[in-house]
C-alpha cells in the first residue's frame, strides 16, 4: 500500500446500543467481528454522543452541534406533545417548534461530510438509518451520497410488517411514526422492500452491493461508507437463529446482568476498579422480585431478542469487513463503530400517550406471546432495568444528558500506515474525552480535505466544533481536546455542561430534581454524589453556569425551563400539534402520492440573548 494513497472510511453506527453490550466492552453478546476491530485498534472509554439519535447523526455528518445543524431535538418529539414525556414530566417542547436549529433535517447552515468528500474525489456510499430529513431534497442523495439506501424515519418494524386494520380502527398516536419502514434509494422513495426483508441483513446486502459495484466498475477512487443500523432500537426483533443463542442467559434478571457487566468492565480496564455505580432508577416499573414467573420469562425473552439484534449487527459488520479484506482494501480503511446514544430505558407502558389505545392495538394486531417474541408480528421494548444493566456504572439512559445517556462505546481501527503510539498500542484503550463531533474533522484530516467555512457553494456555513483526533493518534499530541475543554448537551429540556472533569447536569422531574447538579467525573463517574450545594463549590457552580449560558448563546438552544436560559413561552402559532413535519408518510395514501402529504412548516426567527 502506498503511503500516499488516501484512506477509505467506514463509519458504523448502532441504534440505542448500551455501553457494555458488545463483547470488547464487557458484554456476553456474540460480537466477534466488532471485537476483532477492537483488538487491532483502539477502544475509547470517554467518547460521547448526543442523548438521542438524530441529534447524534447530525453531528456525525457535520462536525458541529446538533442545535446548529437543524436537529436541536428529534422532530418527532417537537411535532407532538408527550412523545418523550414520562408520567409526571412537565416539559413541553412547543417553544422549539419552527425555531432556527429545530427544522428536523440537516439545514443550510452546515455542509455535510459526504458533500466535501464527494467534491474531493471520494466515492460516497450509505446503507442504513438516515433520520435527517424525510423528503427527497433532504435525503442522503441531496447531501452528498452518490449511492444511498436510507431508512428515513426514527424507527420502524425491522421486518417491514404492517398489520391490516379492520375498520374503523386506526394506528395509535404513539405508533404512527414507529412502524412504517419508509426508505429511499438514491433520493427516490422505495415502493417495495426486497422479499424476506430484515433491517440489519438488508443494510448489509446494500452496502456490499454498492462496494461490489464500485469494485466491478474499476472505480479507483477511495470510498466513504456510512453504515448506520436501525437495530437494536425497539421493536425488539431478530431472526430466531440469533435469539436462541441466548436462551436462559438472562434468567437471573437484570440486576445479576448489571453486576456481571460491571465486573467485566473492571477486569478489562474500561472503568476504574473502585467505581461506584449509580443506583438503578426504575420508578415506573415494579421491582424484579415482584414480577410473576410468567412476567419474568417474557422480560428475559425481550432481553434475548435484544441480544439477537446485536449479534445480527455484528454478522453484517463481519460480511462487509470480510469483503474489504478479500478485495485488498481493509488495510487502507479507517473503520469505526459506535452507538448513537445510551441504551433505551423508557418504560413506555407507563407513558400516558401509550396507555389505553396503543396497548389495546398491540393485543389485537400483534402476537406478543412468549414463543413469538422477536418475530415480525411482535412489538416489544425491554425497559429501564435491562437498559441500566448496559449503561452501568453511569446514571440513567437514552434521552438524558447524564453519562448513561451520552457516553457510548467507540471502537476505531486505523489504516495500516497509521501506527498507534506504543502507549496506546499496548493497552488498546484510551480514556481521552472525545465526541461524535470529532469524527468529521478526523476524517477530513486523514483525507487531506479542508473544511470550507465560512462559505460553501455560495452560501454561508458554520465551522466545525469538533477536533481532529489525528495528532493524538499519531503521537504528536497527548490529548484530543485541551485539558479544560468545554462541552454542552441538551435534549428535550435535559441539559449538561462539562469542563474537564467537572460536569453540571439538569434533569427535570420525575427522573431528576429539576435543578442543576454538580459532579466530579474523575472521582465520581457514576454521577452519584451531587456537590452543587457544597459551600466550597459555590464559585465553581457560578463558572459552570456561565459556561452553560455561553453554550446556549453559541448553539441556539431553545430552553424549556427558566433554569436553562432565557425561557420563552410557546406562542399561539407554536401550540398547534402535529403540524411540524415535512412529510406525513403514515397517512392513508401518503406513500402512493407523497406530494399531497408534503408541506413546508411555519418557520420563526429568534435572537438568542445572554441569560
């Protein structure tokens, strides 16, 4: 391999995977292909995403904060009240509707990574979950991917199963955007998915097809491949051949799994041996010892289904990696694997929007009997206890800006001509803080491409906020970010700001006290001991709150609570429910005539002021 040859890139993303779910991060799930990448590369223990899916994907694609890029929140959560609201939550996302940075798609203020790589002579390929726009002009094809097979919404049935409803039954409100497997290929809506469709296998097939087409056409350009799965996001579904590998593995329950995972993380050197894990927060579900034997069996089977989904991801990662090896491309390819946020721990059965109609719908149109779980006509999730077995020692899970929601596993394998420094190669582990915003700068640096800010194709674009990892990987720098780096997070009114080892967190009721808390992550990675009211930390709290305010000013966060900044009540125009999507693809007739169900939602202007 010529040292001057530009590298290929393969970015692999799992959906709602927990910190310790894969083998190389302490899990019992069979992930030999991902583990092999880790053995030849580097595991990051302090790598961070956003607290939810599309915000993270926006940052991967742009290298900047998701509030700037157009995904300040999931459009599904701003479009309708209660989509991410557990019982007892007073947060309302209406003030964010129509605001700059909350468009629900990659906006015009950013240039996407595949656009820059395409312009620089790369073949750009994507297969998997997009979640950054529903219409052709917001599709991967429109943002730089020459070939793309894209799952457009947040989630769907992994087998593309759709029940045939009896009149006058309708899809329950919570399910409207979570069962239809809407896809596009190269910017055109897919009318029919391939026979025998299962999401992870389908995305593996398409990525292999695109790579084989490139090879067969003797395309000499390097490639950028984006390979984001929709698994293991609920509904928990996988081929039974994988699910059966885990029969009985979880019969001793989620707490026993949590303790096993913690011990293994400690043995691998991925968490400190003296770490104090945050207590499990599962106020909306009854204690495990109060489950009946039948309830325990169903719950354990749900976890077996989840494990089967993760194994199916690994199998398809292996198929693609094996093809790169077969074609002589593997040594010249940077490959990374990550999750888009923490494990999904919502107890949806306790959500007001789910209770009643949706539970009746599931009983009528789905078969959630024990032996059918994981099949196309099942529809389940696994809840907060299993999720916190995967996020331990961290606090909480997806949608929360605690470490359990934003710290994710990250594995990177570098091209053969990029040798790791001895200190990194010896352990294969780094504790350096880094975020998904660092990916785009790293890839551009390795490709020799300069970001064009302040302009791209005659429009103004923002610069990247992330930092290139290349100096650290090459050994010319001991850090990725400065020791006193500052990073902010916000999703649906849950917020955090970190400077070095110190972090403030704002978690609304009922999962938090609805006030700012302070933690020293070097001593307390589980965010167990709140120091905010200690007299000796008064000045630090003032400093951290000023840094939070600066983050709001720089990124355009629309605060959903007075404690988060200049709080704005929703205007009358923003109070309208279900009026903020560009394409209402779940309506009857919408997929046959997309143009009739497409709109331009109202847009408003806002000046962000100092708090």
